[in-house]
């Protein structure tokens, strides 16, 4: 299981590649630890403006390894729950990352692979790719936040049908429900995701982190609670060097240079 995660930089974009193609990038505790560490490193690196998560070998992620799940059947319920926290902790780490995370899905995503893709902020899928939440076919129920993420854009009846029937849903149908940001030709999802991430990486890092927080909480928040959260972030943003640069650039009729602020912030770190 060496090199379960490949890491490379394309300019300001950090590309993280699930590297277990022989098993269609099935998940493992080693991968959970490697990806969490890579996300933390990317967040701490001022030269990184955005992140792309993808899979090797033309497939995003097949979800949990059934051999590992079979062994977990022998554990006590408390131990089963403890093992599950590896996946759920990773989902939280993706959601809580302050920098934009873009999923690039080739081939397909199944089970917890769907959760990882939808935990990302933006989604690029090859036109022939699909999602599958077929836990029911092996007598299991979904985990990793799959039902929560899918419920953000699918009608309840369709969500229930997908989970009870275990059928695939294709990228183009997902796009029709607003779940996909970009559709790409087969083999081009990663390149499209990197291009999208590069555009985001040129933006104001702290403002984007606040925007991510607002978008993450908006679907389930009461209006008054969301207004308070928006007010808190706006007050912080108005006192930030990013808004000083953005507003000055607007009046001076020039592009804002948020990259210079990011570079200066990186130099200030010990």
C-alpha cells in the first residue's frame, strides 16, 4: 500500500490522486490518513490556492473494501463505529478545508467514493461517469454522508430509489439536477478540474474560506442563523487586506492581485 496517495502541484493547484487502481481506488485506513495529512499540508502551504481530488487509472473511487468490511462484522458495535470514524473524519476534513477542493471524476464513484466526491466544493465529471450507492446489494446502508449530500439536490423519491434499488445515476442526469459543475469528455475530467481550480486559486483566500463556510451551512440553516453568520464574515472581510485590494482594484479599473497577498502571508509564517 505504498504511495496510496500521489501528490503533485500544477502551478497554484495541488493535485491529490487516490492511487490504488488495481482495486478501482478502494478506500483504506492508510488512504484516510494520507489524504487528511495532504489536505492539512495544502491548507498550510501559502503557494497552494486550490486542490483537486481524483483517482488513478480512469476511476474515481469504488468506496469501501468489502474484505475489510467483512472483517469488521466480527467486531463489537463500538469498535465498528470507531473504524467508521476514519471515513467520517476524512469527509469532515474535506468539507472543513479552507481552500476550494474540486473533485475530478472519471469512470465512476461508488459507495463512499460518492461521499468523497460530493464532500468537495465543486464537481467535474466525465460525461460517461456515474455515481452508485449500491450498499443495499450487499445488505448494508450508506455511510460517509452520502444520503446527506445527495439530498441537497435530489428529490426524496429519487434519492430513495437510488439507495433502495442500488442503480447507477449518470453524470448527465446528475448535471440536470445541478450536482455537477462541469461535464468533460472522457479522459479530460482532471484537466478540466485543474483549469477550474486554477481560476479559483487566483482569488482571495480568506474571503473564499468564508464563502465556503457560508455555502456549507446555508442548506440547513435557519434564516436568522445564516444572517448572523453572513454578518460575522462580512465584518471580518471588511477589515481584511483582501477587501482593501479588491475595492482599490475596482476603482482603479485593474485586476485585483490577491496572489501577492497570499505570497506575503506565506513569507510572514515562521
